[in-house]
């Protein structure tokens, strides 16, 4: 269970951490109830400000993906706890699709890319 | 044999181990081959040019602890208080390790301007383990039970011994020594906590090798702490026997205990040497890289101590070497521990 951080990535570090954890949850590598390292451990390992990791965890908590229990750490939440509207869930997909169109990819190409990625995520989550 | 003679034997053993350590540290800069100086990839002419001086200075710094403890040892021998040699050994061990850490860091910093430029570029991708690291994950329950039970048995014997005739026994003499050893054990637990918190960022390239080397080193340090705790527990166990033995039989009992203790020390030393060699093999498999410095530690940690509440690390790697973060909880715990140790020394009996 490794989290990758890339300095060449345009996303801020907190976003990379949050996205990385989301990806691991989607792929089923972080299952419901799995403990996450404390903010201090992750911040020290990465050598960043405590607030950077705290912000990432807060974002995950707001999205209902993790539960922060004060004193006993953070755990991956149950899938049923994700109470987000369809519109809210579709927002990042729309952003990604917009970026792909602006990058000059044709709709058929985008569709095949999405299908491939979905198969990949689906396989790993089984 | 007199207790002073045992102290001399132990001091000689310390020197044998120490010379071996000096040889090992002397070879350390060249372990990766001629293209490397410690973990810095250097240019081919490094050892014929300026690097030669850096290497010689590193070797010279290895003798700083000798300059401190040899005069002290001479003073102890001249004064005749040979039991103080045990304290000298403890102090020298700490000094040797601190001096070595700072010396390696200084040598690497001096070598960096002469390094291969490409190797000095921080890696773009790093990986982190999402596995929580807690002290209990690195704890052997059987060892903990054995240590706790042995201490409890010894303390129960001491309580029984003291309350059999409280008017004839000195409370501080009966419980002072076990209290000291228990405090040492607590100190080792604190060191274990620091080792568990030791950060583990690794590059994406060869991540597995780096991770394995780091984890094995962590486990080695933790086990070394457990050896020290076992030695402290042996001290607690011995005390009720020593204190209840009549003066005529004390030397014999002490001799048996010392022989057992020396055997443990020899076995532990052999184990340390074997493990060190295994760890070197593991470390050599992973190519050292420079990791990105997100916190700009060289700018925020300019002095040996700093106050950075937002930095989660105990030690920051500043421009002039390591800097102790006074805002870290572990620093507070360490300071409280040292204060408690001083208070304990003040309470301990000064003589039989």
C-alpha cells in the first residue's frame, strides 16, 4: 500500500495525497475499516507541514471516504456512508472529460480510454 | 575478585568492541566503491583531489571521543573510583554515536560540491507507506511479558525483604537500584518510540529495496533497545539476591552475575556484528538518491536547535547539520526524561 507523490505534478501535495488515497480505496487496496497512518506520521515521512496532510484528510472526511476518530486515528469509511449527489460525483468526471477534449482527443478515443481505466479500477477492486 | 576488577574487565571489553567499531567506521565512506563517498556519488578524481582532505578530516574526527574519554579514564584510574568506569562507558557510547552522526553529515555536506551534478538532483517521485507505524506493531509480546514478570518478581522479593525488618533497612538502598534500572528501561522505550517515528520516504525507483533496507534497520535498532532493556531487567533481578546475600558471600554471587552478564554482552556483540553486515548488504542494494525538501529545512533550521511547530520531525536537516526541533513532542518527552533522571540521581543513595 504505497502512496506516490510527484514533484513534477501540478496538483498541490495535499491534493496528491487525497487523490492517492481515493485511488487506493477505489481499487480496493484500502478496504472499509482499514487504518490510515496518523497525520503526524505521514507529514513526517513526506517532510511537509502538518496542515498539508490534515487538509488532505479533511477533504477525504468531507467526501465521506474516511472517518477521523480523535485519539484513535483515521479509518476508511463504509461505502454506504458516501452520501453525495450524482451531480457532485459527476463533477470530477466532467472536469477530466473537458481536459481530454481540450487536449484534442476524439470522443471515441476518450470513450475507449475511460472504458480501459474503468476495467482497470474494477478489476483491482474485486 | 573485587568489584573494581570487574569494572576493569568490562572496560577492556569495551575497548575491544570500540576498536572494531573504529575500523568499521573508517571503511564506511568507501563501502559503495570508489565512485562514492558515503551516499554521495562523487567525480572520478575525488579521492586524488579535494576529497582526500575531506576523507582525512572525517578520519580525524573519529578520534574526538578518544580525546574526551581517555583523559577521564586516566583520572578515574588515578582516583581509584573504578566503578565510575561503567558511567564512562555509557557516556562514551552516546558520544561516539552522536559524533559519528554529525561527522558523517558534515563529510557528506563537504563532498556535495564535488559530487556528480546529475546525482545531486532530487528525485521527482517519492513513495510513502500507508501502513500505520505504532510502537505496538514492533513489540514482541513474549519479550515484554518476560521483562515485566522478571521485574515484578524482583520487586516483590525486595518488598518482602524490606518489610521483614524495615527498621534495619535503608529504603533508598533497597529500592534505589531497581528504580534506576526501571527508569533506564523507560528510557529505552522512549528511544524505541523515536526509532518507530523515524521517517521513511523512499524514491519510486527501487522503492522496494529502499523500503526493505529502512525497515530492517529500524528493526535492528528496536531489537538493540530490547537487548539493553533485557540487561536492565537482569540488573533488577540480581539486586534482591545481591542485597540479601551476607557480606562474606557477596563477591561470589557478584562474580556469577558478572560472568552471566558478560556472556550476554558477548552474545549481543556478536549478534550486532552479524546484523550490521546483513544490513550493509541490504543498504548496498539500494542506490542512494537525494529526496525533495518540501519544508526547505536548510532555510528554517540554521542552528543546532530550532522551534518549528508546523514541522512534524524531531530532527531537521539544516544547512549546518542536524537541528533539534524544540516544538516536537518527542523533544519535550526527552527533556522530561532527562530531568527525571537528574532527580533520580539526587534521590539515589550515595553509598552502601
